C-alpha cells in the first residue's frame, strides 16, 4: 500500500522537476534582459543602447552654409565636439589628428567615412586658419545649443564637451563614443569591422 501511495507523489515531483528545467532558464533570461551584457564584446568604444537617431542637427560653416541632418546620411561620421573658447587645446588637437589618421588608414574605404568638427562658438582667426591647413578634408560647423545638448545628454551620465569622439552610422544614428584619449588603433579596428560587415555607407 505504501509503494502505491508513493508512486503518484514521485511522479508529481518528477513532472515538476521537468517543468522547472524548462521554465527556470527562461525566467533567468527574462530577469537578465537589459541588466547583463556579455563581457566578450570586441568593440573598443562605449556603445549607446539603444542607439539615438540624430533627428536634429544645426551647424553653420564659416561661409554661412547650413549643415542639417542629411549630412549624416550615407557615410560613417566621426565627430568631435569641441570648444573654441579654449583655442582647441592639446586634447582637442590630438582628437582631430586621430580622426584624420584613422580615416586615412582605411585606405580604399576612406571615402566611406567623413570627419566632423562641431564648434560651440565662432573660432578665432588663428584656430580657423589652423583647421583649414591641418584638416582640409574635415567639415567644420558652429553649433546651436540644442545640437550641443543632444551630444551632451545622449549617453547615460554627464558628458563634458571636448572629452569624446562620437561615431554616427550612415543612417544618422549615434551609437558609439570614444574617450578623447582613446587609442586610435581601437577606433580604426572598430571602423574596419563595421565597414567590412555593413551593407550601408
């Protein structure tokens, strides 16, 4: 009689064990969504999750020509947001140099990448002349407050303008940034990988 009564209990426990073996992994995965990211990623920059479309961009070049969101379509964009009040200090100049060299190092793919220097105010004559001479292929634009605010607030936490090089995809999505003192080889590696697998830009 005892063995007969135990059999249904054992069967029930066994059935619950089977159900738990399916349900628990799903429950754990659900709890970890948005909380855990694999540590084995190979990118060198800081990813923005989710990406942020640049739906508003207002820049004015020295000749008065306006740069809008359409400028970001069709090519990968490395953008540095600097402050001319500082006269483009060493960090600024090093960042512009790194962006230029990374683009040149892409060789035949360099045409798929453009560089953008976003100024917070009108540069003085010396800075304007230096940029024209040292970075002739770089687009330079003076920004309005709303554009600057977008870059400052896009990533979690506070962002000091002049501390970051931003990467924007050919659809106009801001999705990664690099510290101004990052190793440019890391930026180059990321771009090479993106260009290799991207069917756009």
